[in-house]
């Protein structure tokens, strides 16, 4: 397993161990940066762009709260120069350098008259098994400078190239036979033995065809998941919950097939991580499927609406995203309340049942993707993006108490 080295101003771990050439090459282009206080409150936001060709990350900080740090930070990594940070703000222009030899910081802009600052500390952590990294900058780049953590912008398309496949999946509920149209968004491996968590996505409403929700499925898949969006043939939420499990069984059967070019899913699935996802009636069905079937470890429910019924004993890790202007807000609240495991509910101000207007749709996509990164793919730093409160998002979460031993 790849280690997660820490780069400090004292140079106590060689920069070469960070292996930037291999780790940074498959990066997502755009970044969001969060400044987080000791109380884990977001105190500043900024947007940056990573240039693979230039090996540079440019970050403009212009949304600081309470008179906090604002400025321009440029981070570079060059094989012959090592890791450097250039700071441009209202009262200073500084250059911090960490050499491979570990001879500490250099500040060529320091004329000896400015107030001395504590050297910044850099922490570099590649995401285990995934494209991307977190780069945390802390220390005194300003009296009120928070620790910035750089993470991929979850509203952007991910780094994985995709292949899409169409298949008809047979199912049966209550004596009724179903032929479900399904589209599989399959990431291309970045190493020969790589496997991917599975996400099964149900459209809302009648869900007769999967095509309308394919853009959402491909967005999730591009982050490093196998996404299957399914047309559930006007089935009820209750029947659809059972069909979720039958789609999962089909996928696992494909995964178990002998490796051949025509068996696209053979050996591709991480069977320990499975997400039931959906919108509206499909979101409610995803919750019920997650509660009834232990194979579903996670649930992503978007504006879930359906009957208030007892679902089951399984306790999946769940994320529910709703809009404040949703006509089915009461149904959404009941669906969230029925979840007994670790859960988070995000209410987006001004958004309706179909996640419009568009800027709010992007916010929904970003938060839902951050949940998948943080809780399913193991990129925990994106949990800050998921749970960060803002003027457009109200956050509620709960974690069950661990079971007491007799």
C-alpha cells in the first residue's frame, strides 16, 4: 500500500517519498479549498486550478469570514527545485521553499523589517487507491490564516474514463415478471487488479427507462465506481426495493463469470461496498432496499418520497438530500427518520423536488459525490465538503451509539 508522507517545513521526510509524478498525474483539474478552524468550522473558501503541465496549483482565497486571510497562493513542484509555495497578499509577498535536502525554508522576499511569521507546515496525503490528494497548509501565512485542505471539486467530472453498456435484466415481484432496461457506466481500470464499488441508481416516478438519469450515473461512475441506472417499469417503491436486490444479484453473477472480453464486469466489482441510490420514488425505494438487504452498505436518497412503512433491520450508512421548496418535504423527513444507522440530511435552500434551479442542482451533485468519496471510496477529507454548512445548505446528521457488550 502506498504511504501517505507528510512534508514539513523542517524537511523531516524527503519530498521524493511523496512521488508526485505518479500521484498527481491522474488529477481532477479543478479544486475547492476549505479553511477549517480548530472547531471544524469552515472559515474560508477558495477555488484553485491544478495544471499538470505546469505542476502548479493556483489558489485564490477571497471568501474568508470575519476579516480572515485573503490572498493568492501558488504551489509548485519541480524535480530540480522541490516543493515551493508563493504567497501574494495585501501586506506581503513571500516565497517558502522546502528542498529535498531538508535545509528548511527560504524567504527571499524577507527584507528583515517585516514581522517574522511562523513557517507554514505542509501535509501531503494521496487518496489510497483513488486519483487525487489532499494538501493541507497550516501555520502563519497570516495571523488569521486557517488550515487549507485542497480536495477535488466534487461537482466536476471525475478522472476515470468510462465505457457504457446496455443490458436487459430479468426480475420478478409478486408473481409479475419484469424485464428491466439497464445502462452500466464502467470505469476503466488504472491498474490490472483494480475493483470498484457498485452503485445502483433508480430514476424517480415511473422509471420506465434509465436514459434520463444516465448523466448522473456517469458522473458518479467517473469518480471511481461502477454505476448501473435501471428502468424499473412503473413498479411501486416496495417492489422496486426488491428489484434493487435482483439487479445486485445479476451484477454479482456477471462479476463471477470467467474473464473473457465479452464479460465486461468479470472481476471488476468490490463486493464489500454497494450503494442503493435513487430520486423521488426511487430514493424511497433505495432506502427500503438498504434497510432490508444487508448487501447494501450505503444509501444515497435524493428527495425520497413514498409511504411511511417499516422497512427492515439493516442499518446502512445513508445520505438524504432534499430541497427546501419540495412539495414532498414531509415524506422526505419521514424517510430520513426511518434510517437507524449513520446518516446525514442536507436541505438545499430554494431547491424544488427536481433539484432546480440549476446552481442548486450542482450543489446537490457536489454534496452527493462528496458523500460517495468520503463514505464509500474512503477519501475522508471530502467529508468536509459534504458536511460544511453554508448559506444554501442546512446540515443535520446522526451517528448511532455503538452496541454495548454484555
